[in-house]
């Protein structure tokens, strides 16, 4: 297989990281400026679900790595992930959910929705740690097999820096444009330079009410 593929490429159920993640029960650092969040999100010992009708992203860089953090037992844990970075992304009808057991109450679902009234959520300089993703994907100017961590020339981009990224990945892919539809994702963490969330709605719901159900 050639290390480079050019033009429009469409893959079904491609294991690609796409949608940014916000978790109410996470360890979160947030700065607020003119309606945009500068944020870093991670959930201790839990992944969380994200869905979206569409993500339209520019300048994708993607590679495999390991997300490190504390598990629910307080011990160090490592999770294999795909790291994806976008310079700019617009996300339509985004939903994020995290189901957490609460003693005496049972399961409680944190559910967040945004970008569903004709104005998408907008993220700049985002990096995501994702374990699973199902989507329909179309890529433009796709390069497969570019080195990560090499010199930042046209053929060897430098790896983005994110809080949970384990450095040293030697294989990656990148695309000038990526359009994803029917996104279903499980993620461990996200870092975003800015993240604008129009018509944001956050709810705590009784029971298991995730953004989507796993396929049987």
C-alpha cells in the first residue's frame, strides 16, 4: 500500500476521533471569555459517549497513543487511544453523556446537548483521546504513514501537545479536510484551545440515558 493517498476518501465505521468532549463529573479546567471555553477534560476511570449529526474539520492529524490517569480504584491506569487533532471543527447536533452510579440513587446520567438550532458548536485547536468511533467519513488530501515527532516540514508534521498524549508515536495520518456524519464515539479525554457551545443544555437524568445505545 502506498504511504500517501490523495483526493476524496470515504470510509464506513472508520476508527477516527472526532467530536470534542465535556464531562460534568470530570477533572475540568475552564477559562471563560466571550462565550468560548478554553478547556481540558478527562474522566477518572470512565469513558463517555458522544454523538453528532456532523463534524466538519480542518487540518486533521491522527496517531495512536496511550491516555494515562487514575482509575476508580485510585491506581495509575493506561488506556490505548487514538489521538486526533483539528485546527478548526464545526459540530452539528452534538450530544455528550456520562452514566455514573450514585449510592442510594442508582445510575445518574449527565447529558449535554448543543449545536442543534441551526448554529453548530465550534472548536479550535482540539485534541481528543478516543477508544471507539463509528462514523461515515470523507477525507480530502489524505496522507497515510507520515511520521509524528519528526521535523515540522511538509511531509513530517510535529505531534500536537495534549495533556494525556504519550509522546513518541512514529506513524500517523493527516488530512486537509475531514467531514464526518452519524458520529458515535467513546472518549477518555479532550483538550481544546477554545470551544464555543451555542444553546448549551446540561441535564442530570435518572437512570441510563446515554446519547446512543451500543450495537448488539
